[in-house]
């Protein structure tokens, strides 16, 4: 039994459609676990089941060693940060933060003190008397975090907290979020569809697809050894190139072989397969080069200074260590 | 493009309003000539027991019926805003009385409230003390209570607006509240009520203005302004009688103006109150 979060065989449905098909997952105490997946994967549903906002059709949810599967959201000792922040528009920042404390009967003075302290930790202590409509997106997010912090719950749930921020704020805020997690030592489950965000802040990532867990591991494990073709294709930008088992880089017994765009070497002459450049995108120091080898389309990522001419034919090669082999069920081989 | 509406506005609203304003200072019975008598109508109103009764009836009706109606519509809206089994039928049941034409509605209650043969008292007689059963149409206070009871069922419009307003509230705020442990009464007082306060304020204003109007048909059809002398004579009925039965158009016009001033005062007071609380409950 873990002091963090434990999910055993959790199932859920929306009407007749099964949205979670048996989730087994744990998060250690103080861990930042990221649920990563495309829309429709079930990550928000899973978060809501953990929170108690959506009923579990089967399975067990344990928080800090306590079976909470039958408990209402208010009894589970969790706090949640919503994508839209869900701040009370009729309360100022201080009252927003202290809402949960007052709801549980904590006195006004103690609520004020604890709310102010949480605001300092979350970085919104300068705007305590303002109302949500007078705050920027980043400020609202900090208020939502302070509100989650003030009750010192066993588990923090964050539902795509960075999605409503502009691109610049997102990078800055994810650094603050990770720093906050380390300072407070809280167990956090963070949902996102952004694999860059996931890799940047997670202790471990659980990749979800179609209501199932495809792989759980550290960001490095997910990157270096994707367990399924889905994980291989989802994590990485541009996505991993996937070829048939008997394609340009065959691996005996494999149904599909994957090569990351970064692992491809392009030279004008030498060993490799002839590849024709069909297109190119230059992004800062990177060039994403689209190529064709026979019937296969692929993408290579090279430094912008080394980029080839459009329409040129180059020799493309990949080291054996950089090949990822998958069987017919999409599972990793070797 | 605007012309038909402007013509309608002038002919049907502004024109008659100006005529009424002018007539209030005159004596006119449709037959003879218009005789300008200054403030004499108002003086007569000030001394008229009938008008005092009408004014106090209207004001107390508004003071009791309007909050009750709003409370009822609000409570029902909070019960029925989510979809579920039989909810659709229940909503229709709440709205239906408002869809019935006013006179038909009044005649229905004339039968319901009949002290001897009406079903309400027949049912009450089976389990209540005979002396405690209201004599709906024959005792002054019971007749006034009857008119108020009648007005509690025509809350359809208010109910629909509150239903929509409740459904429009952000559901994530409620999910957050559930996670923070706010339920039941606390949730109602600290979340639902503040978030719906602007709509409730607006509906309170509206119903106050309308309360003068929706007392008219019931008083006319069910109680005929009685029991005597003026138990359920409300100001609109007073105006109607003086204008169309006694042919005292000037007098009736003066009474109409007093009604307008009262409505305006009530609306103004409420508006001030709402504005004071709007800053507290401003919705982003």
C-alpha cells in the first residue's frame, strides 16, 4: 500500500461507451505523475474518477492508503485545479483561496491567515483583494493553485492547468509548477496532451490511449524505450518514423520498425538508402526534412546549417542502436 | 424599417399615456365636454376610503405575493434544472398555468375556491377543523389570501428564466465546490445565490411592476373586488370601475398616475438595492 495514489482495475463509462478499460496505476507519495495522451484517451475522465466527480464502474481508488472509491469528492482529501481555473467570480482572491476552509467550518481569522500564507507560496499574494475578472490568466492559475494548497490535501489533481495560458506563459508557468511541487513535496497527478510539457515536469509519465495505460515510466524511459507503437508515435516532435518490418531498416521478426527523426544521418555520398528531399521546414536551429525512400515517406531532423537543397537526393542511414522494433500487436520487441 | 414599430409605439403607448396624463387633471365622462379641474381629482383620491383600500390592498399584495412567487419559482428551478425521469413533465406542470388565458384561469379558481362546493374546501373538510377552513370568497382576509394563492401558480415565465440562468452557471465551479466540501445549504447560500443574484434582482423588479397587472383579472373575475366593501379591490380594478363603469375618466386617470408613481418608487428602491449588492456579487 502506497501513501500516494493507487488505482486498481478502474473502469468507467459514459452512457454505453466504455471510457476507462481497467486502469492500474500508482503514484508514490510526493511524486509528480503526468497522465499524457491525445483527446479522448480518458485522462480527464480518470482524473475525475479519482476526484469522485465521475463514478467508477469498477475497480478501486486508494488515496494515502485509504479506499475512497465510495466516498464523495469532499471526503477524499483531494484538491483540484481545473483547466478553466473555476474561480468564484463573486469572491475576491483571499476569499477564493479560503473557500474550502470556510466550508469545513474553519474560523475567519485562521482562514485568512492560512489563505495569505498559501498565496505567498503560490505567488499571488500581491493581488489578494482583487476579483477574478481583474486578473490575468497566469494570476488566476496561481490563485487556483493557492486554493488547492491551503487545505494541504493528500493529493493534488491538475486538469490541463496550462492549456488556457498563452504559449509564453505556459513555459514560464510549468517551471513554476515544478518548483512549487518540489517545495511543497505534494503528490500530484497532472493531465496534459502536450508531450513536451509532460517530459519537462514529470517524475513519471503514464501514457493513456483509448482508455488504457500504454506505458508508465520516467520521461527518459518513455523516450528511449517506447513500449508500443502508439507511445513511439505520440512522444517526439516530429513523430517517430515507422516502417514495415521489411522496410529500409529491417529487424528480423519485427512487424514494424521505428527510427526517430533525430537519429537519421543524411550525407551526400556514402552508405545508406537513397532518399529524395520532398519538403523542408526550418525552425530556428532545426530543419525538419521530409524525404522519400522508395514508397516510404519519412522525416529527418538535422541542424539548420546542414540542411540539404530541396529535391536533392541524399544517403540516409540509421544506427542499429537507434532502431525500435515492434511486433504485430504494436508491442516492443527487444 | 422602424416605422411600423414607431407608429405602434406612438399610437398604442405614448399617445394614450399622454392622454391619460392630461385627463388626470380633468373631468370627463365621454358624453360632455372636457372640463379642466386642476388637482381636484387628486384631492378626491386623497380623501377616498375606496382608493385608500385599493392602494393598501395593492401594496400588501405586492409585498406578499412577489417574494413568495420568486421564492417558489427559484425553489422549483433549483429542483428541476437537471434532466431526469419525470423532470420534463414536472417542468410542464409548472409552466402550464401561465399558458392558460387569464379569464379562463380566473373562472377555474372561481370554482376551486367556492367555500361550499369547491374541491379545495371539500378536501380540507375531510381532515381539518370546520372552523379553521378559509371562507375563500366570503371573508375579506380569506379572499385576499385566495387571490395571493392564485398568483402563486402563474410563475411560468419567472421559472423558465431561472431554469435557464441556473443551467448557464459554470459546472466546473460546482465541481470545485464539491471537492472543497461545500454541499447542501452552504452551497446554496455561498455559491448558487450569489451567482444568481443578478437574475433574481431583475426578476424581482419585473414581478413588482407586473404585480399591479396580474391582480386585475383575478379580482375582476373571481371576487369582483369583494367581499364588500373593497376587500380585494386593487388599484387596477379601481381604475377600471371608475373609468368604464362610472364613466369618470379623469378620476380614473388620476388614480392611474398614482399607481405609476408607486410602481416607479418601488422599482427605484429595488434598483438602488441591487446596484449596491452588484459590486459584491459581480459575475465575471
